[in-house]
């Protein structure tokens, strides 16, 4: 009884039962009304026929003998007829009923006049003198003489004989057939309804089974049910929503697993990168303390310089971690403004000019326009260029070249930083933007880089809606490229 099909079946059974009972009752009422209308229409002339045979009232005196005789003839023609003679006020003057069976001595004349004047639709019901509450169809006609209206002949068409027959209609053949017909119709309706509910709930059962299967697997398996057409019914819409929800949950679970992996890797990398300079600083400082009395001034300065170098590296690493943390937490919103990209590149070149000369590296700028204005956060874009140029200089050997290029396109400005250094292996390129990633072999593995520079670059460009690409060949160099919008287009 807890299943949807069982509940729908019970509801349908109750509805069909109530509808069948209501239909049976309405059918009985409509049948009775139809019979009464037909009987009143066909037997309306009875009262006129009886009054035409004799003068039933003369000078206010009723002819009861004639009334009895005519009533007997009329009841032979229609056994359900009951005849009454009324005065002009509706008072019963005489009848042909058995003594003591007439309970009323007055009849309401409003329905009588409505029937005579034909001012109402049949069936018209009037008072039944043999009952205090029941109203029945009748026939009526005025009784007139030379003096004028003397009264009315009032004929009940559904007398007690009719009532006796009507009350036994349920035991008749027609009554039994009507009840059987209603029962068969209700049964067929119930069977068809159960079949329809079965077809509908079967789809829900299949969907529920698939939901439980996916849930028990902790979303490690995909739904087996096929995605329905978008123009389906509500069950199809529910199925489509479940499939989409499962896909999103699976994607989120995989993302959580990846985030957990990255977190553990990040903790491991941070621990390693922080431990190295801290250990070196601790070793040199302890050496200074132990040999403070015997160490020469030159050795003391040397040890302090090395310790300072490691503190600078540690500060740089912590600064990069803090900056990347802010970028990842969405607490940094780019302060967009229009600025000249060639001017910014010139400033970056001057900033790294001395370092490049010390390594005997040629740092050049290649631009096709001196007025390539763009829109963005100038401070963040400067950080991107500094990281790219610093990496290029770090990994370019002496005698090499680093080039920063600017090229206008129809709707954007393309910026590239290239070098002719050792290049990056194809297997390493997909991961160079990961945090703390360093190639296993090569200059990067042996450098003091934190491994966060390119991760910061990618996050900043993501905030600007830009995508950075890299192309590299071993022993021939590497090229990083990204695009920013032209300020006219961006505005």
C-alpha cells in the first residue's frame, strides 16, 4: 500500500465507485423525470375528456355520482390516475378514492393554472392529496358552466399504484440490467485506469531503481536510463533532470577528489619549499653562532649573505602563495582601465635590462603599433609580463634572446613572450601552469623557482577573460601568448 501504483489504484477504485453510484442515481432520477414528462404530455387530455362527458359542477353543487362513474372509466384507461374535483379556490369537493386515504382537503392552484395556461415546461408537479409532502405530475382542466368557472378537474397521473411499481423497479429485469450495465462500465473503467497507471508508474519505477543504483554506488556509475527528448512529459523532464544532476554530482565529486589531491600535493610542496631555505638559514646561523669567535670577517659576511639569500627566497615564496591565495579566493576584482600596452612593455624591459645584461641575454621588444591601447587591470597585467619575462630570462642561456612582441588584431591585442632557451618537453606542457610544478629534468628542476609564477599568470588572465597558450620545442625555445581586448572594442 506504500507504492504509488497501490495508492493510485485505491484512489481510482474510490473514484470509479463514487462515479458509478452517482451515475446510477442520476440515471434513475433522469429516467423518472423523463417518464413524468412523457406521461404528463400523453395524459394531459384526460381531465379535458372527463369534464367533457358530464357537467360535474352546476351552480356550485358537485355531481359526485357522475364523478365516481367517470373516474371509474378513466382509471380503466389509466390505472395510475386519481381524479379529484376542486372548486375555484382549490378545495377538494369530491373524489373517487377509498375513504380515509385522502390526507389533504386543499390543492395549490398555481401549478394547475400553469399547466392550463401552458406557461411552464413539463413536467409540472402539483400537490398529491394522498400525501402531505409528495408532489406529482397531473392533468387538469377547468369545469365551466353558463355561469362561468365552477372549479377544476384535477387528475394525479402517478398515483399509489405507480409508486408501488416504481419502488419495485430495482427487482425488475430492466432495473437489474441497468445495475449490471453500470457495474460493467465501472469495472471496465477501473481496468483501463489500472493499465494506464501501470504504464505510467512503470517508468517511475525504472527511474527510481536507477536512482537507487546510482546512489548506492556513490555516483561512481552513470545512470543506465536513456535521456528522453526535451519535449517529453513531466516524467521525461524528471528523468532528464536526474541525468543532468548525476552528471553534475559526478563532476563535482571528481573535482573534489582533484582538489584533495592538489591540496595534499600543495601541502607537500609547501613543506618542501619552506623547509629547504629554513634549513639552510638555520644551518648558517647556527654555524655563525658556534664559530662566532674563530670565524673571519669574510666568512661571516659570506654566511650572512647566503642566509639573506634564503630569506629573500622564502619571502618571495610566501608572497607568491599569498597572492595566489587571494586570486583563488575571488577576493581580487580587476580594476579595469585603459592603458597603453607598448608603454607598459617598455617599462618591463627597462626593469629587467640590467638582469638580462648580467646574463648576456638580449632583451628586445617587437611591436607593430605604438598606440595599441587595451583595457584591463594595469597592475595585474604588469605582474603577468614580469613573471613571463623573468621565467624567460631565468631559463635562457648566455648569449640567448628574449623577445616581447605586440601585434594588433581586428578586435584584440596579442602579446607574446618568447625565448630561444632549452624549451619544454611535450609531456610537461599540460602541467606547467599547475602550482609548484617543475620539470623532472632540465634547468627548471635545478632552479630556485617557486613553481607559482605561471599559476599566478594563468589565474590573472582568467580574471580578464583571456587564455594563455604555450608552444615549445626542445633546444629551440618557448613562446607564451595571450590576448587582451582593444579599448575601442571593449568600450
